[in-house]
C-alpha cells in the first residue's frame, strides 16, 4: 500500500518519542482538516509489542493525548516504499534511516524538527534515561514540531 502523503515517525525504541509524535500529528492534522496518514516505529527491536513508556503515557495525557493504545513495532523495509516521509526524531535515528534505506534512496528521509522548520539539525532528545520533566519537555518539542509540519503541509 502506498499512503500518499503519509508520514512515519521514527525513534529508537518506539515507546517514547515517535509514538507521541504519531498521536500529536494525528490529532493536529485532523483538527486542521489534513487527510494525511501517520504511523510510528523504532529502529531497535527491544520493545516490539510493548505499550508506550508509562512516563510518555503520563506526559502525553497531561497535554490531552492518549498513548495507551500504542504497541511498539520495528521499522521494516516496506516503510521506505510505503510512506512519503520517514521523519527521524534525532540525528542518530536519521543516520540509521540513511544506512537502512534501500539502494541509499534517502530523499524520503528527514529529521523531524528540521523538516518542520523548527530547528535545522535539531533533535528531540531521547528522554528514556531522564525523568518526567524530560518527558514533558519532549511533549512541548513534539507539539512545536507538529505545528511546523501543519504549516508546511497547509502551504503545500
Ligand atoms: P524512544 O526512547 O527511542 O524515544 O522510544 C527509547 C526507548 C528505549 C530505549 C532507548 C530509547 N532503550 O534503550 O531501550
């Protein structure tokens, strides 16, 4: 299946950052009448099938987003043909995506905050070894990023 304009957000574990970006984007895209499919995945395999990190669930809930239904999955080869954009949450995820892209076809691969026009070369820092404040910071950064994507998508 080709999902047209669709976006898959990519982090390491698919339990903290990219699931949050997925739910924020789904909600904000719908609010702005943007019919664009969204998904998320991780480059790593450690957490396949698990729910989102409880700290992500909490920080997301505080901001009005429901991460409870999420189940982690790993990036696979089909993601590169299926999505218009594969957006990395940080530069390490971006390097992994570039390395894994079939035939080094990297034109669909980008850094989330950069593509969003928020911060060139900017990371959504990995909060996994941090505390709840790091997760709240992640939520604010992801909201800014998604707002930037909305502007860009509305501009065509
Ligand atoms: P995420 O965070 O990539 O935002 O989901 C992490 C989740 C798990 C691990 C690292 C980062 N881990 O090392 O298991």
